[in-house]
C-alpha cells in the first residue's frame, strides 16, 4: 500500500483538474467577470497558455494565482487538454537590453505565460511595470543579463497558489511613446515574451512633425456608413477631413499612413495592424459623433477625444484643446474608452470626434470644405503641441 507524507496528502486533497486553454486572438481581453461589460484586466497576445477550473456557456474562468476572479471569452481561446493542477512555467532566462530604437526585456519560459502591463501615468515619466503570472523562478538556474543602461530591475513574489509572479520595472526620465509585447515562437512550442518600449522620439523644435510617422484612420467606410444625418454620411466626412489632415501633416514634414483612401470596407483590427506594420508613432482615428436619440442634439454636442492607454492621454488633451480653440465648438470632453482602434499602446492612439453630425450647426460646418481645413489644422496643431511638450 502506498504511503504519503503530510504535504503530499494535502496536495492530493487540494488537487483539481484544470483545462489548459490557449488564446487564439491577438489582444484577447481577460475580464474581471463573465460578461462583455466587465472591466478588462489585461489583453493577451495569441498563443498564451491559461488554466481554467470553471466555465459558463460563453466564458472560461482563468487562474493567474491572484485573489481576483478573472475570465476570458471562449471566442478568444481554444481548449488544449486537461491537466492536474495549474503547472507554473519555469523562467530560465531574462535579458534586459536595448537596440537603436527600443528598450527590451526578453523572458524565456517553458510556455507562453499570461501577463499584464501596468501604466503608471507614462505621459509624465517613463514608468512601466510588466508582470508575468503562472511562473516559477529558480534562482539557482536563472540566467540574467543586463545591457540596458540601468533602465530595468525585477523582483519575484509568491502568488496565491504554488506559482510566483515576476515583476519587471522600467523607469526613464522621458515620457513613454509606444510599448507592446511581442510573441517570439521557438522550438517545440516553447518561446519567449519580449516587452518592447520605444525610445523617446527625436523632436525638432522648429519642425516637431518632421519625420514623425502618423497613421490616419478615416472611420467607417463601405457598408459601414457610421452616423447619418441631413442626407450626409459620417464615413464621407471622415474621409474628407482625413484627407485634409493628411495634406497638412505632410506639409509640416510628417510621414503618413492611411488605413483607407477610398470608400471601402476596412475591418477594425486591419486598421490598427496597418499602423503597427508600418511602425507608426501615432495613430489618429477620425469620426463624427451622434446620440442614440438624435432629437437630443441640443443637450450634448461639440468636439471630443478618446484614448485608452495612459501614454495617449496627453496627446488626447492637446488635440482636444486645439480643436475647441480653432473650431469654436463646445468642449465635449476627453474620455478614456475601450474602442478597438485605440487599445494599441504602440502606436500612441486616439480617436477624434470632430463634432456632432446630428447637430444642425456643427453638421453644416463639418461638411464645408473650408471648415474641414480648419479641423485638420487644429488636429495637426494639437499633435505638434504634444510632441513639443514631451520633448522637454
């Protein structure tokens, strides 16, 4: 008859079956509840391994070793089998280094593990925290290399279960522009996660837009008309203003990327991918606003700007300030919102609601070719102001 130690007996009692699942979608959201309306805890790249011990018809509950109930929608993950207990992934190597354009940290693990990037208002300084979950760090075997100029440090703490949490801290004296996690594939489904942080852009004080790569996104298009009012389609106004903004930015020395040049269908994530694939520094999505009940146009109107990540906050406020100043429209505000086109942290991304297409006065102005140039100039001025402030 087999005999067990007390610890082995306890482990056996606590053992439970987990489903091993892997993300099948880049920037798959992990939420604080089993609902699409629940707050987003983190976004994960494709191929990240997660463990689930509970599910609903639409969601898997995932265990990150935290005292939080976290869930991922089933459309973003695929089952890969059943395992006994949540098995931590061994961290064997951490390398901190830099190249000409980026600061980087490469973390080699047995499997691709879940993570979160904490943004400590990186519009003010270069502070980020990158955490990996479901991992195990054996300091006897761990290889660590520093070739980063003193920008990184790391620490390890015990999680709620038998796993550990690796925290990588980055600090710089300049605001952070773009940052993201890359997914490097390796042999036997092993690999590394690489955190890439863009070095501060070189800004010419006399021509701040010179050589800055800016992706311009004319919202909607094709079958997606956007808001419709007074016989005008939002998609058309978006394209017209985007074209004017494109001319203005290029005249000031910027390099531009257009997500659509004509009235064609363009999928949301394709817009962001175009910007990232061209290594854009800034992403601006152009829209015109509306309300669920257009009859309420007198209650809420004006210009507004939306952002999601902290590194885009200052850009949003600079563009909003210049829009209100140049157009004379009401200040509708700056908002943090989880729109698909602004979730990317690289490039720095904002969505601009130039005005309300349902508002008779604003619609008349927004459909006027001369006024569209005013809007374009205002946005360009806002981008210049942002760049000059971050260059200080």
